[in-house]
C-alpha cells in the first residue's frame, strides 16, 4: 500500500513517521486490498486551546473509500484514535460482506431442503 504523509504546521519527525507507518501497517493487515493511505496531520494555532492536533486518514480502495478524522491535544493520541475509527469501519465492511455470503448460502440451503421434501 502506498503511504502519503501530509502535514500542515507540524514538523514531521522520524518518530512521527514511524508511528504513522505502524498504524497504517495495522490497517493493511486488516485489509490488503487498500491501494493508498493518505494521512494528513495538522496543528491549529487559531482555534480553541484544547484539541490542537488534527489527524485525518483517507484509505483508498477500488470502490468506496474510507475516511476518518479526530482532534486531540496530543498528536500521537489523535493518530491512534483515527486508526481505531478506520479499523472499526473496516470491521463493519468485512462483517457486511460475510453476512451477505452467509445469507445467500442459508437461502440456498433452505431451497434444497424444501425441494427434497
């Protein structure tokens, strides 16, 4: 998966890059079909004194894409919470697919049982 790290008013250090990379690796482990991950880090100078850091992740697929963002006091906490939000979306998408396959299979099984009786 291609990783694009974008920042605004944030100095991206090696530690931040490494932390973002590990979080994106977790997402890639959950779903290998992702084409690209865009991570946008931003620091708000003008806004409220709380929740200064914003992290947004766009996860691109062949089809519907996923997006999540979060505002926190700590940049690392913001990155972690956005990763959890994307993981929840990936789980929900996966469960929908599995449920769809199970419902088709159960309908086919039901039809076979009614046809044999």
